[in-house]
C-alpha cells in the first residue's frame, strides 16, 4: 500500500495510531489462540477485534485479528517472526488495513434471515437473479474504486478486498490463480449465499456480481465471471473463474 494510503487511513479513522490486520492459519486445538495472544500481550499490542473461522471436521482454523501497535515498539517483521515460531502456526500474513468498519454503521442479519432474502429474490426468476448480480456489481465496483489508489498492485488490492469480505462473515476466500488483466480463479469456502441451498446449477449471483465489479474496476476492462463449482449443486466449495471479456 502507498504512503498516501497509510496517511489517509490514519487521518480518517485512527489518527496517530498504528492499526494492522494479522491473518493466521494454525492447527485447530482447544487452546490454539493462547500462544499468539501471549505474544501480543508481552509486546504491548492491543487486540481490537478477532474473527475465527473454523469447522469441526477441518484440521486448521484461520484467525483474522485487528491489532493496535500504537504503544508497542515491535516491528511488523518481528511480529511475523514471533508468530511463525509458535507450534501449530502454518502461515501468517500481516496487513496494514485500508478498510475498517470503524465509523461505518453495520447492519447484521443471521444466515437464516439473509438466506430468506436471497430465496425471495431467486423465486422471482431471472429478474431476481439479475437484481442480486447488479447489487453485487455496484457494491464491488464502488469498493474497488475507493481503495484501488492505495495499492501499487491490483493483486494486492484484490487480496485486501477478499479479506474485507471474509471479515464480514461472507465466507473464506483464496486466490488460486492470478494473471494481471488476463485471468483469475478464486476459491470460496462457506459462501453465505450458497450455504444450505440445493440447486441444479451454480447458485451465486450476488458474490459473482461483487467479483465482476471488483475486477472490472481493477483491470479497467469488462470481465466475465463464471461460478465453475458450487456447494449448492454438490461441490465441496464454490469456485469462480474470471476472464477479460472478449
């Protein structure tokens, strides 16, 4: 992220504070967060928020933690080194946050409630699906338009936006392939739009629209997004293929 981006974030949301996101993948044990929290405490690092994504049948969990380094003298590199040395930690990424829910008003729905809303729109047929797609497109494009200037790399900007949607509970996302302005493949686990749904065809219209909007803005070109795998039709995860529209 650019220095201009860092300055804007701090002035807008956290004047004078060092706010960072750490994303950790580690073995799923009852006390899996104890050691990382001990490291943060010893280094005088504050924890603002923590989002845990886990499944009883999976050996690993992912913890996305918002940290306040204002009163700590530790460097970002030292944090990565200390956490990676802990038993059970498989990977860690430390990110300077371009996005925050800080002053934004959030409106929460349960998964059941949001599925009812999705179902109502799907029952409208092609018109309802078009509404979902266009809602997603507008949201994705506007999000990318707000933050693209803070990144020197479109791939890095995409990673941040996937983490942003992950932090909102929309699912767990992984970029499997990325060729700038050519092709991208994104895996989505536990995508809220498709969980608990049974269908004969791919079910995602909202998130497919979000990806279309994001990549259209980042690549400054029209893109085609296809959901090639979907849990709603029996796959073990959702997967989206993005290509420049020809």
